C-alpha cells in the first residue's frame, strides 16, 4: 500500500490475524454503541488494522505474522 510522501506500507498481517482483528473490532464497536461504553470505541484500532492489513507495532518488535 502506498501513502503519499514516499511511505510504503507492506502488509504484515496474516489471514487468521486479519480475521480475528476484524471480528474483535466489530464486536467492540457494537458493544460501544449498544452499552454506551466510550472506551469500547478502541475497537476501531483492530478493525482498521485488520482492514488495511498492516500493524505498525509488528515491525517495531520484529514480529512476523503467518
């Protein structure tokens, strides 16, 4: 994925990791809306990283997802 300014993000999330992130993100967002819990809006993070296929913390810790 190419972002402006010469930044290239390589996908570093595997299929199962991606699926888990999207499901967790959707569940947390649904809980945030249903139970009116503002902290559950943190579900946007796993949802977005699952959709775009890139986790910025993985390169930091030199982790490679399968």
